[in-house]
C-alpha cells in the first residue's frame, strides 16, 4: 500500500502537471474523481468549484474519502476563488474552494466557511532572468513590490535593484477573480486585486507559464504552482523570489528558506513567512452544510490532515481544528 506521503506527492504532482498542460492548451481544469461503484445504488455527487490554490489538495482529499465512502463522488473544478464563491452562492456548486477571507456581501448571502489548511503566495521570475542572483541577494519587500505591481510607471530591473540594467520588467498578474491576487495585493499595501497592474493571465497555471516564457517577466503563484510536487524544487523554468521580511535590503540567513518546497512550507508553519501573502484556505457552502458534506468536513479536519503536509500545505493548528469541529457539531 502506498503511504500517504508518497501517494500525496504522486497524485498532486500529476494534477499540477495536468493543469500546466491545460494552461498551455487554453482549456478549463477539472477532475471527476470517481465513477459509480457498480453496486446499483444511486450515488451522490458533490460538486466543488473555486481556488486553484486548494484544487490539488481537495482532489486528493476527495479521492481518499471516496475510498471509504464509495457511494459519494466528487466533481472538482478549478476556476479561481471568485468563480467558486459565485458558483456556490448561486447553487451551481455544492462547495466552493476559497483562498482569501470572505467578503461581507458573501457572508450576507449565506456563505458558511470551514478552515481546512494554510497555503501561501510567492513571487516568481523566469529562471533565466539575468538579474536572478541579485534578486536572491536583495529579495523584494512590500515597498519594492508595490513599485512593480501598483505603480502606473513602467520600471527597469536596474531601477528596481539599483544597478545600470535597462531591461524593462514585464509584469504579470491574474485576470480571473483570485484569492492569490488579493493576498498579493494586500502584502503590497493595496486592498483589492483590481489595484494590481500588469498583463492579465487566467489561472495559476497560465500565470506560471507566462513567466516561464518571458526572460524578463515577474509574477506570483500559489506554492503548488511554483514548486515541482515530485522533486520539491522550483518548477523548471521558474525561480522563487525571496521576501525581504525586515526591509533591510538583503536576504539574511533566517529569511533564506526558498531552496525547496519543504523548507518553505516549514517556514510558513513556524510563522517566518508573512501573513499575507500566506493565508488560511476554506471550504464554503451556502448555509450550513448537509449531513454528507459535514461528515466529509469532519474527516478533512481529522484523518484528512495526514495528507496536508506531504501535499505541500501547512496543517491547521489544534485550536483552529477544535473550533471548526465544534462549529460543525455532531
């Protein structure tokens, strides 16, 4: 039997690879994770829509849970946090995957949130960027990042780094309603995704691919689309840009944890990486969930947490888990 850690890495790596290929082809990513068990019993299908950030882990959870509850099937579609919330509040989906905090109008329409894991957003550049070594030495801060994504004036890599380089920074951002974009905007001192400038690209896979194809490009991605899930190293063609957390203009030893996905996730788990762009991820229903979804949620918060860290996410702390279970009741 494949242990959770190995199975999680294999399945998530396959999902990320499939999403990246889908981005190149221009299709819409989604997975129907199980078919009828052949028993003749009428199966129940739970439809899930939303954040790319949570899609790989949600797919893994759904596959594992189906093994224990064969009559329950899942249809999981990634389309961005905004689409997920629209789908669940309109009745087009049973569960939304949300990678940001809910908005007042969403709560007013009955959005019912359950926290399930923690994920992060990171800045990414092309691995062949000639300024990469300098970037790894200085990193970017919220202030310097704001010059890139919030200013209306185009800047060069030299202007950003204080060198003579005159190559223009090609800025990319998300065009779909995205929790990753909102968290990145908040890290830069803005309030909303709409304040970010740059060439808009749909979806996490599309944004990663755009930067991989542009030597002078810069973007941001959820961790699962910046690191290779099979090797734990940055995805081929991408490099992760460190954050200058204390703003002193250099990346000190205690700020340098980007060499592998596991090292980065450990830094998030111990609070060394800032919130935002780290954030809690949620599953959302319209109104209190029914018995089948409640049972799934309870499993996610208990046995399902064993799959979180191997898949490259951060486990919830015991207090958050206890509070969520208490809210769900028996």
